[in-house]
């Protein structure tokens, strides 16, 4: 979805506002999003929104990668210590091994340095699970803007000059700009739908029933399809649990 959004924004040569409201997610997914932002040819504005939203853990890492970091009042960021999830027990275990912690610290502090943000706070997000509200994040130079809604955000950043990672200088002309709400392609919707736990359970049930029917009735041509549905539901189920 992020890669598609950036691609659409580049076609229009328009800045992209990425709305963040997340408990976190897989580190490799966050890393891919960070790389997509850093390779973007248009500014990507990270915005923790609406009021009451949070960008915990990987969400904070992604926010640090954006060219402009913004938060709505009453939102929170931080608590970025990595955790391991055991899908067999459903338990989460905080990671303290330096081999894992140090590269993440290096990644988030490098992003903060490149964006001119508070390196110490970035490190404490990971090492001490520091969390900040919008006012403190602005005070400590972790973000650049507090805005109550997207229109106020566009008004406040109008005229700002952004230097992208590829060296391009981009001047924002956003006051009164028209907002285009990009929700993704059909592919994104399909992946989102089959990742839903209810849909996932239905896939499992359908696959098991189809497998039983095919074995009892002798319609063995249905066995690969039934097994495929079961495997797909297991893979998506594990991915969904990891993302939480």
C-alpha cells in the first residue's frame, strides 16, 4: 500500500501524507517502508492522526523516516523496543540482545540525524521504551508540526523546502491544496480481506471441509485446492498475529 501510494504521488508530483495509527508490526515490513520513503521522489509526510491515535514501535520508526513528522493533539509515539512473538503460545517476549537492539538503534538514530531530529530521544525509543505525546515530541525536536487535521497540516507546512534523499529540492505549495484519499489497488484490498481473522477462519473451515469431502467422495482433484486454502490460512494467520 505504501509503495503504491508513493508511486501515485510521484505520478502527480505531489507530496504524500501517510496517516499513522498502529500498534507496530514486523520489522522487515517497517524496513521496507523506510526504504520506500527514502527512495521516494516526492516528500512523504508522516502524520499520527486522528486525535487519540498512536504510532508505537515500528510506527515510530516509520515516522522517523518521513521527511516531515507531524502529530495531531492527543496522539502518542514511542515504545519501540522489539519483541519476539511465539505463535504457538501467543506470548510476547521483549528482546534485549545487543545483536538485535543495536542495529535498530543505529537505524532509527541515523534516520533522526538525516532528518535533523533528536538523536537521543530516537535511541531512547528503542532502549528505554520512551514514549511522547505531541507537545513533548515537538518540544524535544522529534517532530516538526502539530496539526489538528490534514487541512491545518497543509496550511502549516506551506512553503517549506524539503531536500529528498536523492538530492532533489522540493518546495511545498500546500495551502488550500486538494486532498486525494488513496486507499490502494484491488490487490491491497484482497490481501487485507484474506488477512482478516474472520475471513481467515472461513478459509480454514472451507479448506478442511473440502479436504474431507474430496477424500470421502473420491474427488481427489479438489485435494490440492483444499490443502492450498489451509496452507494459505495458516500463513496469513501467522502474519496477522505477528503484526499485532
